[in-house]
C-alpha cells in the first residue's frame, strides 16, 4: 500500500529536483513518487524516512536532511545541521558552528536552490552559514559524487540548501515560530528569534496554476567564550648562568593573555518563490533570498607582556615535563616547563607590562540571491532556462584600542609602560594568571580601576569593504530515449564572478609617555571590563578589575570615540609639551586594494542509463575561464613621494572534467554505488591579487598575492554499499579516495632573529636575511627599544609541487522501532542514528618550519646544535576519526532527541588573537565531544512547545603547540545555550 505525502513533504521533494539542472526535475519527481513507498508518519520519523527515500532513489552519492516540520531542521544553526551527515565535521567560533568540512576539507561549495552563492570574504565556499537562518530551509543536500551537470569547484562536496516549492503544496501553508535563546556566559539575557512562513497555490480561470511561498525570520544572538593563552616558546638553559637557571633546561613564561570573546548578531532573512504554470508542459519561476546580518564583536583582552624580559630572573616554583613527540621522523625529545610561579617587577620597573585591549571587529553583510527561469516539457525533450545573480556586500568596521596600565607603585620612565607583578598557575589544564598580590608593589583593585593609571597605547581603525558577485545564465536540455540510455542531458552555463576588496584603515601606536594621554583625559569612554572570567570553570586566579575603552560605544559610534581621544591628545600635549598630531580617520590602503573578474563558459553532456539492476550516468564537463586581476603598486620617487601605479594581470585556463556514477540494485534492499570524477578548486580571490596587506602585529606575516596561482585539480573515487534492511532503516559502508594536484599551500619566509637576544632588524627598508619590512608593526620584544617598524615574515600561496592523497571510510546506521508498535507499545517510539568516519592524508611537498626560538629549544631537547625542524604542511581541520550518535523518541505528540558528536584532534589555524603559527606550526585542537539535545510537545495539532540545548556539558576546547598532547597553549571555554520556543500552524 502506498501513502500520500503531506504538503510540506511534497514541497521538499519537489525542491530536491531543482538543484543543479532543471532538466532532472520532471523525471526525478515521477520516479520518486512511482517507485518508492513513502510512509505517512510525522515529525522526526517523517523527515528521516523521506530523506532515506530520496537518497535511495538518487543515481549518485548524496546525503539529505529534511526539516522535521515547517522551519524546523534538527538544529538551529546550519553548520550544526550538517554535522549530522556522515563524513562531515564542523568548526566553531565561540561555540557556534561556522565552518564545515566535508571529507576532511573546507574546499566545498554552497548553493541555494541550485544557485551558486558568494561569501562575505575572499573565499570560494559561498555564503556564510551564520548568515542564513535554518528556519527558512526545508532540506539540506550534500552531493559527494558530482555528475557532469554539477557546477565545478568542490573538493569535498557541494552543499545545496533547498526552500519550499509552492506548486507542490496541496493545502495552505501558514506557520509562525517564536523563540528565546539564553547563553550561560552572556550577561545580556535572553535573545529573541521569530520566523514565519506562508504559501499557497491557485487554479487560474484562464487555465494553469499560480503559487507563492514566503518565509521570513529575525534573530538575535549573544555568545561568549573565554580563551586563556600561555606562551612558553623560549628557553633558559641549565648552563646559561642566568639567575633563574636550574640544573635542567626549561621553558619560561613568554606571554600570558586573558581573552574574553563576545559576539552579538542581528540577522534578518527573507526567502520567496513565485511559480506559474500556464499549462501542463510549461512553468516559470522566480526565487529571491535576501539576508542582512549585523555581527558585532565586543571582546576584551588582558595581556601580560614583556614577561620574556624576566625569563632569566623569574624562578618557577613548579615545573611540568613536556614531551614534544615526533615531527616528520625527528624525535623532538622532552623538556621541563614553568607550571607555577611569580613574575616580579624587574629592577628599574620597566617590565612586565599589563595591557587592556578592546576589540570590535564587526561585520555588516547584505546578500541577495535572485533567480528567474522557465522550463518546458515536450514529448521527447525537456528545456530549462534560467538567469541568476548572487551578491554579497560586506563592511567590517573596527575600532580596536589598547591601554597600558601604569602601576603607581613602580617607577616610570620615558616609555608609556612600567611593571606589574604576575602570578601564574598552568596546572590542571587551566591556563590562569593574575596579579601577584604577595608582591609589595602589586596594584590594588581601586588602582586598577583608576582612569589616571592607564594611558593610551594603540588605536587601530578599520572600515574594510568587500563586494562579491556572480551573475550566471544557463540552459539545460534533456532528450528522452528508449533503450539502455534513457536520456541525454546537455547544457551550457555562463558566469561572471567579481571580487573587489578595499582596506580602509588607520593604525596608530603611541610608545612615549609624553605622547600618551592618561585615562582621566578621556574618562567618559572608559568602562570596567567583564569581571566573570571565572564563570566557565570556576578558576580562582584571573584579573577581575581592569578598564577598557567601551567596546560597545567604539563599535556603535567610532567618530565620537575618535573625537574624544583627539581632544585628550591635545590636552595631553599642553601638559607634556608633546607635538603628537591628532589621530586621523581610516583611509584606503592603496597597496591592499584588488579587483578581480572571472568569466567562465562551461559545457556538459551526460548520458543517463538503466539496464536490469544497473542505473547511473556518464558524462563530461568542459570549462574555460578568463581572469583579470587589478591591483596597485606603491613606490617612492626621488623626492620621497608615494607613486601609485595600477597593475593589471591576466590569465586563463580550461579543464575537461569527466564524471561517472553507477548504482546497482544487487537485491531488493541493497544498493552498491560507484563514482569517479574530476573537479577543480579555484584559488581564493585574495590569493590571486597583486596586493600587499600589513598588520600592526610583529608576529603576523605580510600576505603577498600570487596572480599566477593555478586551480587545484582533484580526482575522486567512491564506492559504497547501502542496505535498507527495514522501513526507515539503513546500514551503509563506503570508501573514498581523492588525489589532489596543485594543492594551494602557504610559503612563508621568516626574518632573521638574533639567537642570543631574539631581536630582528628594525631599521629597514630592506630585510637582507628574509622577510619584509613592515613600517607599522609593533617592535615589542623584537628590538631593544619600543616603537614601530621591523622585519616580519612574508606569506604567499603557491601550488604544491607534489600530489596530496586523501582516503577514508564512512559508516552509517539508522533504525527505529516503529514497526514493532503492536509488540512494544510506547517503547516503539525510540530510534537511533549513528555514523563514523575515518580519514587520512598523505603526500605533498610544502613544509612548515619552526621559528628561531623554537629551533633553539629543539637544539636543547635533541642535542643537535644547528637543528632546523620542519614538517609537511597538514590539511587544516582534518580529523582522522569522528563519529556522532543520536538517540531520539517520538510518540503521542512528544519528541526528544539527544546527539553526541566527537572528533579527534586536528590541526587548526583558529587560536585566538594572533594570526601567526606558534612555534611555526598550526596548533592541534585536542579531541573534543559535544552533547546537544531537544524536547518538544504537540499541545494540539497546531501548537508545539520546544526546548533545545547546545553544548549541554559545556565542553571545553584545548589546543596544544607542536604536537597533540605536547604543550598546552590555548584554551576555549564555551557557553551552554538554551532555546525556548513555541510554534503554531494555522
């Protein structure tokens, strides 16, 4: 017996056919409805049952997640939704899912209703998942094995977000949902979310049908994470003769930081679709997706700087043994490291320094996706034509400031910093430090909160803009045949992609006391910093009392803050006699500007076949791309004036991409799939540019573009077996293999550092022994005197000279007890889903090299005097092992779900407030699991109440330097978020 589909299910299944080519729509829909029984159930079971039916009917390897109900995907965040898919892991920022890795790579594409999306930055993945509300998405499709018609550009897979199609509704669709989310670490209370959907269709008096669907949502979010950091990348040798020397070599404290990350967002989303079918063979459609996100950062950092100057003086009271493990076959040995101790103020009172920073790196993004098209179905021919445009305009305003605390209990000097004693305790996996109250010159709470005891050190302003756009036109045809080849698909696609980036910045560093106004001259801007840094783990040692330039005010009214600071500089000049000029507003950094345009023509042809137990497709895609890159070159003439010249670079390439998908129904319930394909991954736009970008950090490398960068080529092979052993049940096992040629890797050239002092060249403008001169970088510990301007590393993205191989195994299991309802009664409501992924990577020639200080440490641990440690560059964010397990229950209107996700340690580039690799290598984010859960109850057929929880156990993030389990460098203490909601269907 077959059962009819609900209105929402019909709309979702219809949307599934509208991914890459409309040519597939009519035959795919008919096939799904005629050949596969869809069981009429509700909620979780309905979504899982229909997703399995869609996966089963596909000719290629796809994974599908469908909404439980209108606007109700399994999770609130789209990245979290995708984490349910086998072979998919995610990365998080402040506990919120932001990045998605498919089969160990971030090099994927995101579409909405089969239309390419563009992101807010320079990358190629597409729209940011935090910019799209999960409430307006009806289903998520992950294409792991592409067909010839699939748009090129993915290494791991293509993600297609689908909305509801109105002409497939069989009743009026109307629903509203109201929610409130609370964060355990936020101090701003519950944040609202509202979403609504409406849709209907009508038979027209003139004949035909017309339908419309509209979805809208408004959401606020406030998330917080605490990120302590401790640098111990220096050494005190046993035979150094230093006052702190021990009978063994050890790692002293180099730097300490208390990083409080807070992100607040306000997101407005709208999605609408109009469809008109004047007759049975013709249909026209128009889709619109509009997103507006205002993402504000109101973060703070408390830094213990200049600590390294005390490494030969400060004697730790307790040590721990660090085992560095092995890198590329080199055993790096072991060494003791400071674990507990006090860092006193040095003689003369100059170090260590206490600094307070406020960060307001925000993002305001407006994105629009429009699609207009039509399709016609004849007896033997199906034709589809569409035009689309995707656009994303982003501004990233920032007004970041740093204050130096001037300890009134310690002598001052000409520089605008002096010493504050610190106590640290890095035991128990907690990187904690605070004021050493046992020291006679320790500041009191009232002194720390006195505006007269802080001076302005840094003001970094930014109003960068990025404009990305893709305009596309495509036409697709299907010609139906009788025989083994059932149809032939062929088509053409044109697209023009553009990316324009303009860095609008101004960075000012004050290093002399005479130039730096004290806080009492701008007291109206000062607020006490957050005092709850112990809220996540109950730590006793932290800095509770400190002042900041109000980050909320700096973010909302930067012109006013700048005006007050400039008034303070004028007042300070009158007091000290300084001639310090006012701070200017940000201006365009002409050396960092770029404007890139790509024009691509693509043709494809694909034969679809079916013979006895076999079905599938074989085809080829051809593409040709022309690139024009515009940037600026800045030189200096004989009179010292800047001369700006425009540089135009042009390039082109073409590729032939064959693709094959084969499915075999070896029995009624068992399918064996095989896929083989070629694809490319285009370079990120900023990697192609001719621009140069500078940072004020002495550790950040200067990025230099590479217009000659080639696309990466990837050859993929998949084989899998799926056993549908019961209704709504699946056991599957699959193997994948990817060979990646011309992988995009980073080449870094480091400046010379004196092995004795750690100093770099601070004179410039040429860095004879590596790196490049950065005129705005803070000298910090890399020179004998404070100031700006020194040699820093350079980074360029290049093509790896060797191929990289990725391979893995995916296992999945899904089952529920609904078929035993007569035997089990209430217990038949239970179900389970689980998946496991194993993957590894090998090959490649690009390497990362240890920093000068790190090599000096490894010389001590290995006994090799002139050692230079290097390691092949890893694939970032790749975990070898990962799994998730979901237990759910649904019966009598009650629904509950608990999902535990675990992934093994992986190399990461997300390690807080620095952009340079510590020790010269990406950090290792250690093994971590997370528990999410939800409960809902249908009060009536229309009214539903729900509670959802993210990170129930407040699982922490731990990051190690050099190797997994080696030296703990960073922590991430994230929040628990609870969402309460009510939904109503009219």
